C-alpha cells in the first residue's frame, strides 16, 4: 500500500457491477499490469463479487493462492495471477 501501484475495487460496492470485465482482466494480465487479486469472505462471495459475470471462474484459472506467511496473513486471501 505504500507504493504508487494502482489498486481497483472489483465489482463495485455490492459486487454486482461488471467492472472490470473478464476481457479487461485478461488484457491487464497480458500487459503485465495485473499481478494480484485480494479476495475475502464478503458475504461468502469471494474475489470477483456477487453476479461477477465470469470473474470468479477467470480468477480460478489464472490466479493461485499466495502462502499467508509471505505477507503476514489476515482474513483476506491474496492470489497471484500469471499469464
């Protein structure tokens, strides 16, 4: 958080906003602009949000869980994304 890196909210406040789209996630990954996804148990929805229009599926294919000891753990799950 103490860097100039861009952080975005996925799915908006309720998780139902189609932003970013799966296509946008793929473009960012291909361009090297997407590195991590922070997930959690927000009402059981996990990363991508409720009504995620395929984001959760895309994340499951392209991202893997980072060992919590690498970042100090916590209630949120950190996923590293790779092309």
